[in-house]
């Protein structure tokens, strides 16, 4: 089954403790992206990647890092999380002439 | 990519058709119209897309005006499960791969 898998689905952490949210797709897609969703602000793009070793900033990249060492994985790294990064996060992937597929989301709370 | 304008909210009675409009008056000739929806904090889900002609699939129909400046997503027999936020996105098929950027969408509430 074609899917984008995010882990964990829920995470509560403390300010400053580094964390990684993983994203994996099994469709051999070139494009991958991370979004965050906050009430009243909609879905905002954090980072995206056009292919392996190619990443670029989206609209709200501050406080986040990503890497694309292999095609299927696109982890989101928060080196020093802060409470304003409490949000619902989505990973997505897209292939040649396909629509975008989204993961089920990661609800992150930073206290 | 062209900007889109959608009403912030709509409601519809269960079993009736839901017609969701989208304005994209600055659309270019090579830009497609895509629709996604997001059901209560789940990941967005692709619905349908089109370039010029009207399109239909098992989920919905997409009607694009002749001048392509607006479109309407039609859910022919809305159910309670269709309550969601619907996003209209215009994008160019650049090299085939693309990740959408989202506006605020239309919050559709289907009531009994």
C-alpha cells in the first residue's frame, strides 16, 4: 500500500531537548516536504526536498533542520525545541505527475 | 503559482450536493487546479485535479469555467463524513513533482 509514515504520532517533550520526527515513503517519490499546522494559520511549509541531498527552506524554517540522505526518508530535526514549536506536523511526498500524499501527522507538545 | 480565493465556510444538508467555489483569476495557461481536503486534523487527501476540461472521479466532480478563472468542486451527495476543510490549489506541473502550498481553504459542514 502506498503510504507516507510519520513517527511518532504524539510526542511531549521539554524545552531544549533535541528530537527527531521521522518520515518515510514507499512510493519512490522525488519530492518530500514538511508542514506545520496551527489553529487559524493553516498549513505552512517548513522545508522541502526535490531529491536526495537537495533541500530548501519553506515559509517557516526557523528552528528546524532536515536531511535527505536517501530517497525514502526525510526526517525533521528540532535541535532545541521551544514551546512555540508546539504544533501538528505533516510530512508529504509527491512523484512524477502524481498528487501529494500526506502522513497522518505528528502532534508535538513542547513544555 | 496563482493565488486562490475560497469562502471560509459553507454548510450543506446531508444527501444534497455540495458546491465549493474557488476563484483563481490570475491562473496561467499551464497551471492546473487541484483540490484536497483535510478531515479533522488528519493528513490532507487528494480529491481531483483538472486543466481545462471538467473532470469527474469517484469522489467528486470539478467544473472549470471556460476562461479558467474559477472552478467549482461538486460533492454530488454529501455525507456527514464529507465534513472537512477543502483546499483549492493552482500549480504548474514543473518537472512532474510538486508539493502543494495551502491557503485557508473552505470549512464545509454537512449537517443531518
